């Protein structure tokens, strides 16, 4: 489920692109390092949950300033630059990332584990003049490669159950089963009651359904 209305996507994606252009161009920061600042600052979470103050109310310079200030304790000193839009790979890469995060409803952290910043930038020349859905397709393929089937899907298939049958027998909604298997919802954050219901049907322990947390971060 998308965190905010589609009408906000153009503005939020442009702000995200401008943020990346300013952070990497004017401030000279490595894009992957800056994105970790952005994630650690809580701004990524605001995007992911559709906080209107952030997705519709902040410019790219303001977003970059907040992330840098949160990480370093100091505001950036680089002067504002002209926003050159799609003429730079960094702007396009930020723009595309924001679009895909909205489309997929996945966290920026999980997206960047599958498709690091450097790879996003490298897609500029083949994709920057194409419809953004072309980027969606590439990102989805990278995500599937990096994230093989979940424990839930593996155990469900081993039990010979469809998603619908598992939902019916466990009392957990079909939509939730689908989203956990697609990693659009984090099964590790599911309620103990839901995990217990599913585990009972599948004949496994609750812990068997949990996913290991990657320890690495994009670099």
C-alpha cells in the first residue's frame, strides 16, 4: 500500500533528486554515505510513512540540511546551487529512488541493500529518458535477486498450502500473508498472535518464520 497519494509523488521525487544533487555536488559527499545520514536522521522513515511535512513540505535543500545536521551536528556550509534536474545522474538517481520507494512501499534501506546507490547512478544513461516504470522493472529484478523467497513462503509451499488456504486456516488476512511473502511488510514486526496462528497451521515454531537481519549497509 502506498504511503501517500500519487499527487504528491512528483513533488517528493523532485525534492529527493535535488537533495541528492546538492549533497553530492555542492557538499561533495559520497551518495551512499549521505543516504545513510538520510536514513539515520529519520527522514527516510517520514518518507516511507508519508509524513506530509516531509514529502510535500520540504525542499531538497531543506532535506539535505536536516540529514547532514542530524549526522554531524552542523548545518552544511555549501551555498545553494541551481537545480539542474535530469541533466545530472545524481538528480535522476534520487528522483528514481523516491518514485520506486513510493511504488514498492519498501524501505529505502532494503532497496539500497539490493540496489546500491552506485548502481542506481549507473542506470542513468540507459534509463533517464525512459518512463520511470522501466526503472521499476530493473529495481524489482535486483530486489528479487537479492531477496530469495522468505521463510514464510518456503514453509507454506512445503506444507502444500496456497496463500489463500493459509489465510483461511490461520485467520491472518490474505493481504498480510501476501505482503509478508513479498517483503512489503516485515514479518519480524508481526504480532506474536499472528505469528503463532501461522506457525500452528504450518507446524513450525514462530522463530522459523522470522527473517535474519542483514548486518551490512550500502557503501
